């Protein structure tokens, strides 16, 4: 993916992207005198390279927040013009793009962070082994379990995706109830990939070091953590890293309280007609209990972390997973309402049916299948029964607006079991009733 090879003959290559037209020639003066790129001052050439080498030019993120990179079309053209342009452009490229090598003993680590953490992998295997232009090597080891004679597995990521990687690591630790990290060591080795000659002093700016080191503040409770060079890390960044790593993970009670606070703030915004702000608050409320919402995707983490009897008020004596489940259902019910207020009927339908289908699956129905009798589908003993009734009703309202009254009626039959005295439910039943004659 990151082929930096230079054409030794300096062959003239066709540059298909319009942005590359400025590389071939530059016209100056009234007579449009042609000036070739290498005749321009170096600082002007750098300004030509910079917009071409911006990371966003190579990155594509889809609606579900999955990111891919494709460096080859641009770099295979720019880097192969001739040796001088290669060296000049490479230096700018490595200023704009920092790369991180991850080394672990586990073969499955790459697939885990790619699948669960949505971390795009630029290279792995032999390609990662051969890559030498990284600014940070991250070595994760488990000395009590790893055979030191076995080579570490390597993969390459972009620094922009490093927070995703460390967040994925945090969730893995929480999913294992905080028993994973005490067996792990972490070594962070900084390097200057732009350094060519041995006599050159290796340098990484403080801002770059901050982006490389500080994401690891979310990784807590390690057996050991060491930062190495050259270049040496800035002492203030090391101090900040240690201070951020030191506190333990927020307790389940603290997570739940923060999620409820954010939900309540969203409810206030909803009452004030600030519907987009409402959704933003709800997304933050999900994140506070370690559930990531991105587009139409929702991924839950830290199940084991909440699976305990809570000991702090206002939850003392309650089962953490049940309290979390109640909060989740309330957030869904309110999210569907916010989309209804926005008149985004499809998103209201989507989020309502997502939870309804999960509940149906939990009682043995196939995905998309409803119970033959509404009494069989309604779970009146469920901790969030009232909120489930609201989800059925609000989703039925979305179906009505989407002109699918048949599905709306099916959902309303269940909603009326949950909410038998709710006048809004009864009114909507009348509006969706079959018309005779």
C-alpha cells in the first residue's frame, strides 16, 4: 500500500489526477513562459507537494464509519518522477502522515482491532515487516505467556487511527473484567523516519509526539510501560501519559450516572426543539456506558464490567447489567422520538425495529418474525416494559408515516398490551384501522 520505490531512470510518467498537472509545468509571466517544476524554488515545490500529500486524499470513510486507505495511485506517480522529487516529496509526505507499527504475540490481534475497533490496517505480514518509515513502534508482550523464541506479529496503522486502536484495547480489557492488562507490558519506541544519514539528529515535534503517545493514556493497569527513543520523548508528555494512565477505569456506577446525566440533557434539548443536539447527547450517553453508535451501527462493549451487584448510590444492591439494559431501552425510545420530531421516518423505523427484533430474537423468534399473538410478544415482566411499549408505539407511528399501516397495526397490537391505558396508542390504532367500503 505504501510503495516508496523510486524510478532509478527518472522516467516521465503520466499523472492522471488533475492536481498533478502543476507538477509537470508552471506557467509564469505574460508570455506564459514554461518553467519546469525543478526550476522553481524549493519552498514553492514544497507548497505544491503539501496539498497532494494530505492524508484525507487517501482516506475513504463510509456511512458506517469504516475507513479504507489507497495511497498507490498518487504516490506511484509522484514518487516515481525522479530521485530529487522522490526525496523532497517523501519528506513532506512523512510530515503529513505518521505511521505506527503494532507488534503483538497474538495472530488474532489484527483481526480483532479491525473488526471490533474498526481500525483500518494498512499492511501486515511481510509487508509490515519490510516497512521502515514508521514514527512509532508499539510492542505489546505477555512475558508470562509468550514464548520469546516466537516472532511477534506486526501490522501497520495510520496515526489518525491510533485512538481507535487504544480504545479497542481499553474495551478488550473491560470485556475481560480488567484482568488482561496486569499481564501485559507495553514498549513505545519513537523514531524519526525522515532521518537518512546517521549524523542527522532524530526529531519529532511535540505535537507529533503528543498524537503518538497520549492515546495510550486510555490503557490502564499494565504490568509495565516504557517509552524509548531516539528521539527522546518530551518530559511533559511522559508526565501527562503517566497521569492519564494512573486512574483506574471509571466504575460501572460512574458510567451509568454519567450516561443518565447526558440522557437527561438530551431530554431537555428535545423539549426545547433542539432535535439534532438531542441526538448528539444521546450518542454521548451511549458512549458513557461503552456502547458506540456510528451511523446505523451500534456496538456494545464491557459486558463483563457491568455484570456485578452495584455498591454505590443510587444503584446500591441492583444488578449492573439490568440497570444498563434499562438505560439502553430508554435511550432507544427517546432516540426514536427525536427522529420522529425531525420527521426522519426511516431512521425512526430503523432504530425502533432494531430493538424490537432483538427482543423478538430473545424469545426464540427468527429475525423479522413477529409472534402469532401479541400477548406472546409483549414481555410485561421485563425491567423496561414501559419503555418497550413506547418503542412499539413510536415505531408504529413511523410506519404509518411511511404509508405501511399494516405493519403499524401489528406493532400497535403489542403496544396496547404494554400500554393499555395510553390514549396516544388508542388514537393511532384508530388512525391505522382498516377502512370499510
